[in-house]
């Protein structure tokens, strides 16, 4: 093995020490490698566990998002319906307000002519036949005399309905 030179004891001891150090170094490296491999496996396991957790969280958040979107869509539909109802009610109220304004204008005009209506009522009261007359003679006269209302009975009915309307109107105007 050694050609020509015989190794000395110190050389052998040094070589043995060197080999021993190499073996120790190899053992230490193998031990460190095993520790690192174990840590790597643990970290891979941890990463896989976290990946699964994130997938679960992501799917849960996706389901939650879909659920919230569905609720929000329902709220939007409900609010749209409510808005349509409010708009419809507003349109109805606007229509009623306009009708009331028109009626108010008419009633104000009628109120301006209240005295004229009272004069008309007085004239009607003064021109109506009294009930003291003989009813048979009134019936004969009303049968024969025609006016633009038809006969006296129809004229009396028309004036009575006008009187009732006028009294209702005057009461209404006084309440205002």
C-alpha cells in the first residue's frame, strides 16, 4: 500500500484523527440533515394543514359571500318594490291634492257668490205655493200649467233639491 515509505506512528495517528473527524463531521451532517428533513416534513405538513384551512375558509367565505349577495339582491328587490309602492302612493296623493285644489277653487268661487245663492233661496221660498191652498185646486192647476220643468210638481222637486244642495253648500262654506 505504501510504496517505499512506511508510515510513521504520528502520521497514522494524524490520519486516524482526521478520519475520526471526518466521521464525526459526517455523523453531525447526517444528524443535521435528519433534523432538517424532519423539520421540512413538519413544515410541509403544516403548510398542507394551513392550505386545507385556507381552502375551508375560502369556501366558507365564498358560501358566505354568495349568501350575503342573495340577501342583498332580495333587499334590492324589496326596496325596489317599496319604492314603486311609495311612488304609487305619492302619485295617488298628488292626484288627490290636485282634485282638492280644484274643489277648493270651485268652493272659493261659490263662497264669493254666497250672497247671490242666499238671494236665490229667498226668491224660491217667496215663489213657492203655500200648503194652505186647497190641494185639489193645486192638483188641477199643476196638471194644466206646464213650465220649462214640466209641471209645478217637478218644478217644486227641482227647487227643493236645489235648496238642499244650497243649504249643504252654505253649511260647508261656513265650516271652512
